[in-house]
C-alpha cells in the first residue's frame, strides 16, 4: 500500500506544477509574439497578457511550412527571362546546302566520268523582323548556298529566297512565304552602356543539340566601337562592332543580341578564338546599321554605297599603337566629289565625323558604313595647327570617279608559302603576297609591294589564284573590299574594277 506524501513532498509537487505552467505560458506568449510580428500587431509587445495572445487566430500560431510554389516561381523570373520570352519566338534556324565539284572516284573514272558533286549542309541563325516573313541573318551564313531554308521554333520548315546581300557588312535578308509570324522588337545600338546585360540567342552547333529550340547565353556589353579585321570566326571586315562576353559559338551567327529590356541591339556575327569555341570575345553588328541595310535591300535589292571621295593614307608602321597615333590622314580627294566641293584637301587629318571621333582609318570606315545617301555630314579636320569643320553631302558611289584597277596588268600576286612567311615576318598563315604593283595602284588604292592580301569581301584568301578569282567575282557586282596585312597589322582598302 502506497504511503501518503509528506507536506514537504506536496509542496515540491505544487512548485513543479507552477513552474510548468509558467513555462507553458511563456511559450504561448512567444508564439503569439512571433505571430503578431508577422501580421504587424501589438501582440509583439512582451508585456501582452496570455489572454490577449490567445485571442489571435489559431493559424497565426502555426509554425512556418515550405515556401509556396507560387513564390518560388515568382523569384525565378528576372529581366533576362522576360527578355528571352519576348525575342526567342522570332529566332529561326537558317539551313543551307552548297554543291561542290569533286573528282569522281576511281571506278567512275574508267567509265568516262570527269567530275562529281558533293552536297554540303550548313547552318546558322536568324530572326524575323516583319510578320510577313522577312528575316535577317549573316551574309556568310548563306554564302555560296544553292538552297536556303528556314526552320521555325516549332519545327516547321520553309524554303527561303534571298532578297539581298551586303557582304561588306556581313548581312543578308531572306523571305519566306508565311504570315502573322512573331517579330523580334528592334532597339537602338546608339545608347548601349558598357557593362549592361547582353543576351545572345541562336542555334549553336545546329541540330547536334537535338531540337529546334534556340539556346540562350548571357553576358554583358564588353565594349562598343570595336574593329576586327580578318581574324574572327565568320570572316569579314568588322568595324565599329559591339563586343560581348555572352557565349557565341558556331551556329550562333545571324542570331540576335538582346538587351535586358528585350530589344534586339545587334546581330551576332563573329568570335575571336584561337580554339574555335567561345572564349568570351564575341562581336555583333550594331542594329542601327542593320536597320539601314535592311531598308536598302528591301527597297532596292542592293545597298546604296555612301561615298564622299576621300582616300586615306595607309599607315606604314610597325605596331597598332603607332597606327592609332598616326591618325587618319587624307591622301587624296577625288575631284568633283562631295569632299572636294566642301573644301577638304590632301594632307588634312580627320579628327571627327558627325558626333564621332576619328582616331584611325578604321574609325573613318566605320562612320562611312552608318551614312545614308543624301545625308549631311559635318567633318572636322586638323590643318596647319588649327581645326576646321566642313559639311559634306553624302552621295552614291559613282562608277566614273571611283578608282578602278586591272588586276592582272597592274597587280602581281604570289601565293604565300612558309618560306616567304618566315623571310618577311608575315603573321598570316595564308594569303597572296603583292609582289609588284603599279604606281597608280599605290597612289589610288594604297596597296604596296610586300603587302599580303588575306581577304577579299567575305572570301578568305589562301592563294594568289583565290585572290584573283575573288576580285573578279566581287568586282563584277560592285566595289571590291580587300583586307591586307602590312607590318603585322591588318588594314583595309576598296576599289572598283575597270
């Protein structure tokens, strides 16, 4: 039989019960305080009574659970995702087919065969700029193609026709027979800020990745006004370009470069890479220039070449720093040209064109690419220690007064070999060495003995024959743009064939 507890034992039990009650009261108060803090009530005051805390809704005292899915989804949405949703539906895959003549195999040869054909597939990117099927891409994406087709995001494919090509700026316009297509909103490249977000959208490596959905890479605007001559993937002379570290790989060419507002600010065109893959040096054609070229191609089928009649000296220097310090010196002014009528003279140093500074020949060439025929262009020059300003009215490139050459008679070329490279210290791995050039070519075109032609238009030059054929091909359609190496620096010139 259990004995009755003593008075002391009963007192101890009562004290323990009182302590437990106080502890429970404090816990209730703490829960009420936390709940009150969440809803912003007066209950956060530690002096609030238990009775007051118990009047709060029971749900406020429930411990917090997992974050609702709706909140997680909202936190994942950023300016980047919104911009991609705005532009990605208008990004397309540009597929090409080229036909190459190849020797027949051994057995066909004995059956009387001479040559065969090899069909090669190519791929790039583009984006829709008009809902009735107008698409922008790079000229080098469709160069030499016998067939061009466009693949949409949903897998639908259309045959495409080439509306026009501007190989100087590496841009092309395609048309497909479709209506009510999603359109990429075009922004402005004039207001770009170095360091702001940039988004490259396209189809790197094409269908190797398994479907037709465009891929997205993100970086920043690394620089503006960059000049890149003959050293990037994609070919071309690129001046006044947008530089970005958003990853651009083979197949991205022709896709849009987008800002965080979801506006297209450039056309992805080239990368500088020793390995062939992205190393954070990507380049895009500014969208303001692209708009002008697309308008010309749609209206005229060709780009109106702005011309002012100024020929600059080609610097004979040993480094890029020396070339930049030399500036842009006027070597020749075409008689009767806009520059001649305005008062520009040989020997003037160009220091500004419109709102832009001119520090070297590439800056001047970049400014010319942005001009429109009929536009008034203020040009600042330094002459005899003073600065003067002349206003030129931009004209179409004329057939008569433009410098013309006969290549085989006035320009002798030799294929670049390893021996010649080592002997002359040439940086380029391939090209056509200018062995002998006439005095007129030196004066009017700027090429000199010892220069190495590395590119004609969008064609990389591997031999003297390649250079000659490319000059004939491009010259039959308009001005010929040539990139050449001199003293390990890459320079540019242009001319028309007689």
